[in-house]
C-alpha cells in the first residue's frame, strides 16, 4: 500500500526507523531489550505512519 505522508509524518517515520535499527543493534550486541513509542495527537496519522514503518521494513 502506498501513502503520501506529510512532512511531520515522514520525519516521525525516519525517527522510528532509526530507533528500530538501534534497538536491533543493541539486541544483537548485548541482548538488551529496548522500547520506544510513536506518539502524536489524535488525527495525526499514527496508523499511517506505523504502516509506513512496517512497509519500509519489508513487512
């Protein structure tokens, strides 16, 4: 599915992907579990942003 993201959504997706890469690296290197959250106001498109993150990860 293709989405046209707004600027703030693109930035949030980039940050989420960076956080996911960091978490994967920490898991591989140290076995440490890490978490982060995607937070935004009602109507900001959190579901669309999460779908874009998933698509970027090949899911």
